[in-house]
């Protein structure tokens, strides 16, 4: 079963963290993945639309490609409510003292 090109491209970007489009193209070519430029751009666009990478122009001809890191924000109110519900649940058992 063949691995989709999107996954291969995403793996290469993940390995390096961030790189330019020409560096990525060279890495893929070195590993034996010959991708036409239009398909390469389509893969980058699809990955960016999925929210997996971020592409930004750094010069007229070069683009910086980075992995998007998702930071999970902790809502203090939800955390307090969760702790209160856990305490109430534990207190509902007879003979339970903390």
C-alpha cells in the first residue's frame, strides 16, 4: 500500500520543523519523490487548508513552511467546575473523608 504524498511531505516538514519550499523540494527529490511543481504547490495548499502547516512568503521566490503547533488552552472556569464535580462525586460515598 502506497503512502499518500501529503503524508510524506508532512513527515519531511515535521522532521525539520521549518524550511523553505526549495529545501523541501530538494529533500523530496533526494529521497526519490519526483513531484511536478503544480502538484507540489497543491499539496502545500491542501496541508495549509487542513491547518497542519503554515506557509509564508519570505522573498519573491521563496516561501517559509512551518508546522502548526496547537497549544491547548485550559479554561480556568471549566477546570474549577471539573474539580468541584469530582469532589462532590467523592463526597457522595458514605464514610468517605478526605
